[in-house]
C-alpha cells in the first residue's frame, strides 16, 4: 500500500494520528465525567456515606488488584459449595460477598445509567436471595 506525501513516518511505539491513548486529552463531547464525591446535587446522607466509605476505598486502592478479584471469588465459591451441616457457614461467606457487592453498587449508583442500575439491582437482589436460602438451609 503506497503512502501519501503528507504522511510522515511514525516513531517506534507511537500511535497513528487520530488515536488517543489512555492518557490522551478528552474527546470533545465524549463521555460524561464521573460525579465527584460530595457533588452539589448529592444529599447530606449520600455525602456522609461517601465520606465513611473513603477509608475503605483507600485500603482497597492500596491492595494488589488481583486480590480484590480473587478474594471475593474464593468466598463466593466457598459459600456455594458448603452444603449440609455447614450450610450456615456458606451463607455467612455469601453474606460477606453480598455486602461487598451491595456497597460497591451503592457507591457507584449516581454514575450509572438507568440500564446499568436495573441490572446491578437485579444482581444484588438475586445474591441476597441466595444468601437467605443458604442461611435457612434450602440451597
């Protein structure tokens, strides 16, 4: 394929023109920015919830990323596998996962689109149903 005279050679590792990298400038009219904690439209209860969550978020931010994925996955697996006389322990493990998922969902709620809100609410409710069934020994 022949190149035009106007096209200049790229440096090794450079992206083609018109391609933005992860640190590039925001595109005009692009995605809406995420609301800041304590934004003008949030209520006092919302601001208090975000402020109470901040130390936990700082702790999560300092942890290795793989641990934030692996630990809940292990708890979820253990909670689903434990049956019979240890069903109550499985329910407690699932309850920990549910609390984590519900907390992250509540934190991200203002930034979610209506479709994402419905989907996440269904996931939280379904997981709560499994937790309840597990705790009463029916699952």
